[in-house]
């Protein structure tokens, strides 16, 4: 009697994992599989913005005076410009029409051509995935290009060519084809978006903003309505940023608007690329919500970024200098950047040669040099303006000082609540001057030499430094009553202002002296060990600080790359956190035309090797550093406790051995 093989349990994992299990996504398939990685999926506005941005890049380069957007009655969207027109001849390397490559290949486009004579010295993106993502997520996309007395047409569906490139001679005369430009019409695929409707208000705001940032360029929006005359909106701003800001303010400005525009000339002592710089217009108001808009190469950066940080720093330094020069500061008042910035409304348009954005949707600028770029141009311009208009300067100083006094009064109320029983602070703590919990930070720094660099490089107003000697005690199995026998742990607890406690306790956090407690150790293996020992201490004996989001890890770089000048880009110092980032930086230098080996690479053996300026730029400066907040993982406290016990428990040698045997080959040993 034959026996039947038992069927697999429904819950049993599939064993069919072999070479054929690995799927390679080609062309635009990755976009269709994971559209959220490439664009916003709440509505199609961002994929239409990619087409508009291409037209704006032409205008930014000086080759267009008109951009027309049409919302057709059938749900499609048209974007029409009078730029140079996308080339439609064969690509010299790919052997395919260039216009087809632009719409079907990720990481392809003129924006990569940043060198001298490049198609786009300043453009909104480096990723090069823009209109190809638009194409992938559309049921139909058709393109018409007018260029070199010819007209080229082609059409796509879901990213695939359905009507190949067809070229015909342009028809002259008054009713014939126009001389140059590109027309794109898009039918977004509703299945990729939560709503197929474009948010009308956001679209109008974006087009109006681009008109502001490109004085002399006309932007129009035509809205077709079935059976009715179309609605047409048009924007042309000759007054640029000033007109826009003054029309948009919610309340009257305290003093006249401060505006300026400055770009590097190529031989600048500031070491910026030719053409980099910013245009800005700033208004100070006594009440009402401030209006703040920033752009990089005409791309709206709704989440701000390093260019806004540069504006903030430039305004603060100039106003602080004016107040000091005229001796306007009352005794006992300390001015902070937010005292200036909190009442500032602005429109900022920065030009950055090679912008680095956070995410493909480009909502925040991350380029570290943009802080210095904008700040360097704004500060002297405002200093000059204030000293030319002293009465306005005095009014502004009065407003700023009033903000500082209100902030300090709020901080004093918190101080009074803390009570009088304050412990004597440890002698090696270099404290900050501010008492505002929301601004204050303490850095627990590995080693005295690094502590010295940190003390010199820090912002003494808001940043405190507590150097730690050697490796902190493994506190996992230390009784709470015995913790203070260890000097380092005693000093940490006293400096922070919170007593050790357990996960179920309700500790008194009113004595907390810093909003952020930052672990700052070397970027090597020893530094990681110290980091783990301090995390063990906080998890075991100060868990409520982790729960409240007060514990952070600072991430200093491991490598510095000294890159030579290449094309329009000046020589620069670039920093990498690890080997992976180093490889990415070198790849980027090669793409920018840098000769192999023309750069030099330095490896920091420890924080002590970094001077104060380097430590500030890379690790301490809130605008350019990378700071990781510490929080419990998805499974929560219990599983985190199990993991810590396995790693730090004295009786867990067998568990650690098993862990190393299973995962030891995944670790790169840094000897």
C-alpha cells in the first residue's frame, strides 16, 4: 500500500530559495513596485512638479520666458515651455534618442553635467529620477519637442514607449510651429495615489512662488471646465521677492523690508563656486505667525535646511553686532539666535551648485556648505543696512531684546520650581550659560583631549561638556545604592540633575538641566564600546530619560577627504561617517571629473585629532551635525532588556558566544 507524502503545513516557511528566487528589477519597475520611495503618493502633484521643475531649470539657465500649465478637462495635465527643447538625436553612448532616455531611465539627465559649459550649472536635483518617475506612474505621457527647425513627438504608457520618436520639419509662418520649447502632457495613474485630484491651492502657490523667484518669467495656469470657458491665472513679478513677501505678510512690518542678493564671482576669497549665493527678503513683525519660504535652485524646501540655518546665523550675527556696537544690551540679558529669528518672516532663494537633499522629494536641504554660503553673504549686507538706517536698527534691537527678556523670564520660572537643594556640580564639567531646558545640551565626551577640542569648539551659550576618563563601568548588574561609588557615574548623574531610578519609578525630572544628553565618542570600535556602556547605564538606571527623548548619540566622522577643485566646484573638505560614505564620496568625485588619486584621505584615530573648528562643523553644530535620538525599538522595553542582558550580563557568556558564532562573520573588525 502506497503512502502519501505529508503535505506542508500552511504556516511552514517555503524552502524554495535559490538562485532563481532573486529578482532583478529593471528600467522603471522599482518605481512601480515602491512608488513611495520616489515621490509623494497622497496625490500626483509631486510628479507634475518634476515636469514643471525641468521647465523652470531652462528659465533659470536663461533660455525661457514662459511656462504654461493646463489642467485639462479629461484629468490630464499639460506643461509647456519655450526653452531650448530636449535634444532628440541619438545619445552618443546609448544609441537611443536622448528624449526617450530622459523619460525612461532613472539617474539620467542634464543635471549631472555640472562642469564648465554644462547644460545646467544650477538645477533642482542630482538624483536624475524626476520625469522618469512621472512617466512610470502615468497611464499615458506624450512629449512634443520643438528644436532646430524640427518637431519630435513620442508617447509612453506606464513608462514604456508606445509611439516611438517621430521627427518632422517645423512649419513656419504665423500659424505654424513655434521655434523652440517642450510640451509634456501627463495622465497620472490613479492606482498609485490616494487621491487622483491635484491640490489646487498647493499648485497655485508653487507656480506663484516660481514666478516670484524668476522675475521676468510669466507662469500661467489654465483650468479647463466642461462646457464652460477655461479659468486662466497668470503671474509675472517684476519686483521679485519684495513684492511677494509684502503681499503675503499677515501683519505690518516693524521696519522696512531688508532685501539683498549676492553671488560668488569665481575668484572669491570665501571659496564658493562661481554663481553660488542667495537672494533674500526679510520682514520683522511684532505679532502674528511668521511667513517663511525657502528655495534651492527654485525647488521649494518646505522643511527648510542648511540654507535657512545660514540666513538665521547671518541675521543673528549682524543684529548682535549692531546691539553691541551701540551698547544697547541691558545688563544680564544674553541674546540667542531664536530671539532674532522668532519674529522674522522671509523668502529665501539660494543657488547651490551641487545640492544634497533629504529624500527624493527634496523637502529639506542637507548641503553643509550652504550654512556658510548664505551666512557669509547675509551678515555683511545686514550690518551695512543697519548702520545706514540706525533708527530702524534701534527699533529692531528693541524687539529682539524684548524677546530675549521674555525667554529668560520663562527660564527663571523653571529654575524656581527646581528648589534650593542643588548638588555641587562636578569640577570637570564645563557648563553652558543658558538655563533654558529646550536649548541646553550636554556632551559626554570620551577622553580629556577630545574634551578640550569640544570645549573650544562648542557654543558656550547652550552646550556643556563633561569629559569622561577611560571606559565607564558596566552598570548592568550594579545595585543602585552602589552606583555613586564610581566617580564617572556620580558626575554624570549630578551634571544631568536626575537621580538613578528604575523603569517603574516616577523620578523627579524637574531638576533636569539639559534637554539633550549627547554621547560623543570616537567613530572606531573603542568608541562604540564606550557608547554601549553609556547606553547600558541610561537604560538600566535612567530609563525615564530615554522614554522622554532626552538621550542622543552624536556621530563624528571617521574620514576626511581633501578634494581638489573640479570644474566650477572649488577645493573642499568632505567628511564621511564610515567606509560606505567614503566610497560614495569618492564615486561622486570621479563623476565630477576628479582624477583618480587627486584627493587625499585622512582617518581620524579619535576625536582628539579633530581641531575645534572641525569638531564644531561636523559634530556639534545643530545645523550640520548628525545626532541620533535614542528610543526603544518596535518590540519595546522588554525585548530591549533581553538584548542588553545578553550583551552585558556577567552570567551570559554562553549567549554571547552563540551570538558571535551566528553573526561574527558580519562584523568588520577595525584593528
